[in-house]
C-alpha cells in the first residue's frame, strides 16, 4: 500500500493554519470498511481539527481519546495556541502533563497564585500573552520567575482584583526580561515608583498600552517618560497630583487614549489634557469632582472625545468616524465595517476594554444616584460590549449586567427597571447566545447574568420563551464547576415561577440538578447551594417532587443535610426535604424521606444550628415529616422532642417563620400521646404559651394546635393552667385574626375543663387541693365564657331561628355555611379525640356541649379532606345515638341542637356516599 502524504489547512478567520500530516493515520483511514455506515474516523483531517477547535479543553481531550486517529489529531499544535486554565486547578503536575502540547502556545489565562506558579511548567517558551485574575497572593518572586522564562512576552494583564503582593521590583523585572512587551495592565499595586517607570521606558520601546488601575500611588512624572505609550489607564488610582499630571502628560507625543475614570480629576486638568495635540479620547466616567462642576463646557474642545456620565457616550464615540451615521450600535457597526482603519481599530479595541472594566467597577460599587445613567446609557453600553470580539470584554460586560441589576445582594433584590431595560434592548437573546458559546468563561458569566435578571418575573418569562431553560439545563451538566454553578443559580431563580417548573423538568433540569450534587459533593458549596435551592423550589410542585425523588434527589439532599457544613447548603437541603415531604396525600415522598438512612437524625441535628435559616428549614421539614405515623415516632426516637422543645425555648425573639415551624413541629409530634406527654415533661408547655402570645397569625395557629394536642392529656392540661396558659388561650380564642387559631384555642380550653383534669389536679395534700380547686374554678369560668362567645360568633340568630322552625335541608345548609371554618377541613383527628368530643356532648356544661357539636360539625362537613375518616370513627363510636339525644334534649342550648342535627345529616351523607 502506498502512503499518500498531504498537507492539511484549516482556516481560522483569514489566517491559514498549516496542520501536520500523519501518514500512519492515512493508512488507518484507508483500511476502513466502507459498508455505508457513518464512520466519523473517515472525516477529512482538517474537518476534525476544525471540530476539535470548537470544543473546550476537557471535551477536546475526551473526544480525542476515542480512537488513534483523533488522538493524534487532538495534539495538533494549531489546537493549542491558547489555553484557558481558570476553571481548573492547575498545579505543576498538571502543567507538566500539558507541556508536550504547548510548544506553540501563544496565550494563557489563569486564576490564582497556584496556577501562576505552574505556568513555567508548561514549557511554553514562545508565550506572547499572559492574563490572570484572583492575583492577590501572587508575589514578586512568582511574577519575576514567570517573566524570566517568557522573554517573548508581549502582553501581561493581572486583575481586576488587587495584586497586593506585587511591588515595583516585580515591574522592573518585567521591564528587564520582556523587551518585546507591548501591553502592561496591572490592578491594585500599592506603589509604582520612578525606578519601575524608568525601567519600562528604557527597556520596553514597544510598550504602547499601559494600565495601572486602582493603584494606591504611582510616580506620575516618571510615567511621563514612557514616550512610547499610546493608550494609558489610571482608572481608580488615588493620590494623583492632577496639576502636575495634566501639565506633563499632555506632552506625551504618542498618547491618543487616556482613561482617568473613578478618580478625583477636576475640570481644569481635563481641559488641559484635552488641549494636547495628540490626545483623541479622554475617558472620565464616574469622576465626582468633574461631574460637580456645572460650568465645564465639553463643546470647547472640538475634535476631542470626552466620555463622562454627563455626555452621550455612544454618540461621542460615533464622532470618531468619518461616517457620522453610526449611532446606538456604534461598536457593532465598527466591527461589521468593511473599511478598516488601523488607528481607529486600536482606539475602539482599547475603548471596549476600558469601558467594560470601568462599567463593571461602577456596578460593583452599587452607588446611589446612577439610575438615570444605567437606564439611558449603561445598559445599552454593556449590551454593545457583550458583542465584542474580545473574550475578556464580553465576559466583563456579562458580569456587569449580572451586577448592575442587583441592589441588595443579601436579599436577592434587583432593580426591575434596569432588568427590563436589558430585556427591551434584546439583552436576553444576546446572553443566551453567549451562554451557548463553547468558551466556558463566557458560559459562566452569561449564565450568571441570566440568573440575576430572572429574579424579575417578566425577564424570567422572556428567558423561558427564548429557550433559556433548555440552555441552562444543558449548562448545569457542564464539567466546569463555575458554569454548572451559575446555570444552577439560573434554574433556582426560574423555578420560583410556578409556570416554569414543568418546563425545567421537561428539559431534564431535575436530573441535572441532582447529578450536580453527587458530582460536586465536596468542595463546591456554591454549586451545591444553588442546586439544592432549585430542587427545593421544584419539590414544592407535586409532579416535580415525584421527579426529584425518582432522580435520586432524596438520597442526594439527605447526603447534603448530613455531611455539608456550609449553612447555605444546609438551609436549602432542609427546605428541599421539607417540600418533598409536603405531599403526603399525593405521593410517597414523605415516607421515603423518613426511611432514608440518617435523614431524621440529620434534620434533628440541624435544629441546633447557629444559623436561624437552617434551624427554620430543619424544623419545617420535621413538621411535614411528622404527618407520617412512622416518621413521627422515629423523630422522637432520634431526640426530636428534646431538640424541638429546646428550639421553641430559644426562639422567643426569632423570626415569625422560625417560631411557626418550631411550634408546628411540636404540633406534629404531639399527635402521638406518648410524644405529647414527653413534650410536657421536657418543658415544652411554657415556650408554646409564649409563642401563642406572638403577634404573627401563622404562629398563633401552630402554637394553638400544639397546645390543643397537649391539652388532651390531663397532666399537660394542668401544666398549661399552671404556666399561665389559660389567659393566653383565651386571648387567642377571642382576639386572633386567624379563625383556625381561635378554633383550636377553644378546643384546647374545652379539653382542659371537660372534667378529666380535675381528678388529676386534686391529687396532693388537702390544703393544696383546696387552693388548686379555687384557682381552677376561676380559670374554668374564664375559659367557658370565651368558648361560648367564640361559638356564638358562628351562630347567626336569623339562620338558627329558621333551622329551629324547619328541618328543611336548605335551612341547615345556611347554618353550615355560616359556621364553616374552611381550614378546619384539613385537620385529622384520632379515634380517641373524636370519642372525647362525642362524650363531651353529654357534659353537664351547655357551653361544652355546643363546643363539641360545633367541632364535630367542622370535622364532618362534606368536602373536608378527612371528613369521611371522621364520619367512620364517629359511626364506630356509636355517635349517632348521642347526637340524636343532644339534638332532642330540652335543656340543651339551641346551638348544640342545631349543630348536632347538622352533624347527623353529615354522617348520613357520608354513609350514602361510602355505599355507592
């Protein structure tokens, strides 16, 4: 077989890339079976290489490993001209493993000091550009070694975070080693002295672009000696002597672009700089002194462009062009222009960079008084910059959009006007297009912007309509943690809307989120919090909650609750488990959570967290889980009674949400009389009484519900009296805004004074018995008075008179409608509780008879969730005979008679219904 050697050329823009030839691959491809099936290895080599060039490094390596052909093509030097290490933990070992591919490496981007130290191990002697962020820990020594090994360096950028450990010594080392340097941009240097400046002037004759951004001090006079500089940025740099600067820098012979944004420059210095014969563009955004001078006239400096908050920035940039027709899309028009002007291209490229940097810094500072700027210019500028051909400009613009809409990061509050301005200008589609890029840095920042903007319901709707849910669900599967984290954040915010939950599930979002938890179970607090938060929102939907469980969500969330130490993750995991357990009537998730190994123990442990949000969600989860009989006993066995009593004791000054859930969890546990007795014994009565005095309606309900259950036991009933619970329950019964709280407070008081507590209370010495008897009599009179008043509020005299005079169903239905407490239909009583109310119908107290009949009416109203269950219990207890006696009793109050007749009618209705 003859070997055929050919040269393969892949086009990248206008540049031709000469690709290596591999004769052994030709043999392999030639020998393939041509059976008509698609054989990817038979693709032309330049096509494969073009395909590989569109993938990120991880996917490129994965795809290259599929066969010998692609493995050899995957190491083609043309695929390794640039390298972005920011998403990876790049140490010396990893860098060394990549070194064979980096012979022709031209550009590298990294994040953090460890990656910086590893760069030298790439063995990329021909490196031209280095760009790094998170550089706070990079030292002079590290930077000096890097530049010493890469003498061909033409561009060095470190920022935008501060390079606190880099000094003038390192800058001198840069100058001495990198004579070909053209661009130097450093952020947050404490001091750049004259020696460093003069070294740059002497040894770097090609240095045309300098940025000393957010520096503490720089030697302005010495900087004026770098006569090669054409573009200079000192944005955010303090301690500048503007009088000296403006006089000296205006003489720089090649300076055409100057950025003094976020400094204290004044109008006099600006005017002097604009008088320079060379300077064309002066950027002075967010300069308070300049903006405060109302007498400053920009129009005096014709032929110069001043960019400030008070100027029309896009219009002024358009004035750089001969064709003045360019308007709001000046950057896009410039990029698409067929006429190229090298000087103008350099200015526009520099403007994109400094504007993206300054706008992001302004957005991060969250200054007051900039609403008009953001709405009229800022949003549009960021959207223009997001379409730049410079990847770092695109990233910063997307980050700027993500940042400028947020007005309260702690409470996830965004400015709706700004968010909708982005949407009106087509920003959603632009962001989604960026999110579809193969570049992971762009994916991450675009997803972050989409996530923040989606807090606004209108934007969330637009994101969904543009296909954003599918895109985010795809990004959530990324192997890049930063991308997955921001995508999960987007799904979290979108899942707030009920209308989006089903779409997220259909797009595979549930499975992607669950997989994220397993994938980043250690070392990814941010992604875990967002994934758990999104699952918590989805779990609130009945259908989606089932999908979460099927996808392994219960195990994943319990794993987080047990093992993760980050409070944000703990809170969202507990909230997700609470929502999963909230569908006890429609699916088996409640039982499934309880049966998951370690779930209940973890939630009990989380109620002791130092963070209120974690305690609140853990208590809420235990409350929901306690509706299952097996869970209820298992929670108690796991120490839940003691933990929840301690939580109730500690939350008197906590938020209403925590108070509600603490009382609610005790309410759920106290359904079991064994647990009820344990709660009383552990000291749970006093904190529940304190919570009953809360001003929050929701807390009233849960505290009253718990006290109602506790009062069933005579020992607890006596504790409630002794702890001052009668006045608290009386107050609830008469004054709470919540009908349910008033109802359950009345039932608790009825339990306490139906006679069962009396014998228990009188045990002791004769003197004690006498005092207890006297005190109980007073409490009983107070309780019965308010129980009677409560029942009468549901007794319309006209309706009752009509019902008493006629046994017509319509008359009884009118009474029922007036007496109905809608939420009471959700209460589920045991046989013992129903039996106690039936027995109460025989009580000598007419008030308790009426109260018992009223309660049984609520529990049996047709349509109530547990009405059939209650009717069955009553029939088993022989309630019919007692009810008929109560309805016919001559001495019974009218309310008791009418209510008893209605209950009898309800029982008949349920009997007929069950026999059908």
